[in-house]
């Protein structure tokens, strides 16, 4: 192994890039005080992994970076590369040169590199340990260190001998292995504690897992049953659909029949609807009867006047006693009171007619058997009155016939209406 070259940039007093070549096994750096000889030794100590700022003659990482002068500004980082020859493959890597580097920034961050690749400090220590270098495998003897070696304790001398024999790397690995074992024991304790803590949860989760498994089996069974159910339902629906299609055909036929029957009912109702004509005919008959009654009233008045005139022209005495007059007048009063209480126009007319006849009889009794002054006129009036009575009788018979016909038509119309409603409901249900 040959320590070939030292590259320094921004480390302590080295503001510019400096490369120091070491072509032979023994080299010496000489110069006046303050020229930087100690800084060269510090840079070698630092790049080999030194962590003590006291040994580097500083207090913090920023003290290792060039602080600047009046003419040169300060640097933001310090970098040192140490180049070793590796043609005989002492380092166990496939490179002719092995470059170990270290950088420090003003925020205190350190970076380590091997041939330009970022690595850990541990990686550098293990690499250098293979060739007898490293944090404790090399010796940089400063002023006063000779006395420390001479007066070293047996343990310190044993450590020096171990370093010289190359056993130090195994001690480092042993210490690292023991540290890992302790760390593993702590992890085992944590795992056991966590296992005890999780045991109830595991038991619960196991029960839940069994339930989940049972649920999964039930779900599969449910899926199978659902498929079977759906298949059966589809088959049933198909059968019902065929039946509905057949029923639909029958219903359409029924609907056609119902529609035809409904048209017949509508036509029948239009034919039977003669209520307005009947009422119009009733009105005409009533008007004719009223005219006849008016004529008869006038004729009755005229007849009474003529008969009264015949009675006034006679010289004979009245042959009717007063008691008879009184009886007849009371009878008339009773008829008139009955007419006043009656609410029917027909009854009033009948009472008036009866009263008129009674008056005629009184006049006949008064007149006796005498002939009227104009017997022809009286007979004509009576004949006209009888004719009017006949006409009124005919009108009443015609009205009764119309009423009977109207009741018959009304009954038939009601039946047709009921049938129409039934057929309408049948058509609605069929639709």
C-alpha cells in the first residue's frame, strides 16, 4: 500500500486547491512556523475519521473551514481527499486507486465518500481497517505523544500490539456484534411485551376469524341459494308471463265486446231520452185545460146571470125556506175553507166546480120550474158547458196517458242507465 496523494480544498488555511504528492514510502514536510504543516497532519487525521475536535485543534466543524481574509472570501465548505494505491488489491476493491474523502459544511453536516460515492463513516473505518488504518489503527504522534507511549499502561500497550498485528478490526466487529446483540435482546423484550399485550386481542381476532370464515361459508351458501331461487323465480315468471299473454288475448276480446255493448247502451239512452218532449206536451195540455176552465168560468157566470135575471122578472114568491138557504150557504163556506187549506191546484179546481154546481141548484130552486126569459140562450150555455167538460175530460185522459208513457220510458231509461254503468265498469276492469 502506498499513500500517493493528499488533496485539500478550503480546509483551515488552505483557501485554494492543494495537492501534495507522496511518491516514496518515507516523506517529510518541512517549512517555517505558520506555513500550515500542522494543518496538513490535521487534514490527514480528519479524513481518516477523527471525531474529536480537540485533536483537530478546534471547537466545532465550522472551525475547519477557511474563514477568509481581506483579499479572499471565506469558503462554504472544506474538503479533503486521501488517495491510496491499490494495484495489489490490498483494499479488496477493483480499483487501482482508492480515494477516501470527507466534506464538512458550515451548518455542521459531514459527508463521506469512497471513490466519489457517498458512504457512511463505518464503511470507511472497515475499509481502512483492512490495511491497518482507521480511527485507532494508525498512529499520528504529536508533541508529547512519545512520553505517552513510553509510559503507557499494559492495557494501552496491548491495544497498540493488537493494532500492529491487525487484530483491531476484529475487536471493532466484536464490539459491533455485541452492540447488535444487546439491541436484539432489547427488541426481543419489546416483542415479548407486545406479544403479552396482544394475546387477548389475538384471541378475540381468532374468534372473529372463525366467525368470518363461518360468514364466508354462509355467504357462499347464500349465493348458491340465491342463484337457485332466481332460476326458479325466472321459470315461474315465464309461466306467469305466458298465462298473462293468454289472459291478455281473452281480455282484448272481452274489451271489444264490452265496447260494442257500451255503444248500444249509449244509443239506447239517446233513443229513450224524450223527457223534454213529454214535459213540453204536458205544458201544452195544461195550457189547453186552463183555457177550457177559463171559458167554463165565463159561461158559468153568464148562465148564473141569465138564471138570476129570469128569477127577478117573476112575480111569484120564493118557494125555498130560509133554513134551506142557511144549510146551503154553510155547505159553500165549508167547501171554500177546504179549498183554502188544500195545496193542490187540482183539488181547488174541483172544489170551485162543486161550489158552482151548488149555486146553480139554489138558483134552480129559487126559480122553480119557470122558464127563463130566453130559454134558448140558457140551453146553449149549458150545452157549451157540457162540451167544455167533455174536452177537459179528454185532456185529463191524454195527460194520464202521457204520464203513464213517461213513467214507462223513465223506468226503461233508468234500467238502461244501470246497464250502461255496469258495462262501463266492466270495460274499465278489463282495461
